[in-house]
């Protein structure tokens, strides 16, 4: 019974290619498929399935989903060129200063700056940002979009993701930390 079910699923999976095997029922002119009048309905349905699948494949790169990292998805709108390198350097400097216990520069932050740490504690001033005084940290990778950067990094035995939001002047407006594992 199970084997029959798997064969049926396989048949359904490849049903969309049935029309290509039956060349006697269609002709191709200028990139368009034209079916003959006596074409069986299953051949036409197969072609329609194939068309739907091709449309899904074409739509996939521009499909938008929501979630934590949805801001990293491809944006189809034309946007002015920005300097993500400056923002990335600022984000890395933030992690370095926080971990090594160095003071933050006021010029790094936009008015109205806010930070939410991994434990949901909110800081509204750069002077309140907690410092760890450790050299045991490593930035592993980053993901960036025009006004946001996510740094994936490790501190001692803890993996973290820190998301930075920047204003138009590339000053930090928001920092949010997440702990991935302990």
C-alpha cells in the first residue's frame, strides 16, 4: 500500500511534464505552445501545471515573507546608493567597545537612540550601555540591508545576534541583541 502511494506521489510530481512527451498534440510557434483540437484534457492540464510551476519559479526571487530577518530580503524598489561600509564599521566598533569596556563616542548615536539587550532591558542613552571587559569575543559574519545590519558573533561560550538600525547620516538609532545559545 505504501509503495503504491509513493508511486502515485511520483506520478503527480511528474504529471506536469506529460505534455512535453506528447509532441503529436502541440506545435511551437514563436515561443508559444499551440495545442491541436483533438488534444486530450490530461495533456492540457499537464501544460497548465507546468505553466503554474514556471510562474512560481519566476516569482520566487521577489516573494516577500515576514520574520526576524525579513529586512534582509531582496528589495525590488530603486533606492539611492548608500555607504553600508561605514555602517558596518560602526556596528563592529560598537561590539568592540562594548566587549573591551571602552567608552562610546556620542557621535556614534542618533538622537533618540535606544538599545534592547538580550534580556529585554532597555537603555535610552549610550552612557547606559553595559560593558563586558572581555577580549574573548569574535565577530563571525554579518548580514546587511540599506539601513540595518545584523552581526552574528560569539562572546566566550555564547552566540549572539545584534541588529543595528541606522539613520540617513549612518548614526545608530537602535540596537537589539539576541542570544542564540548558551
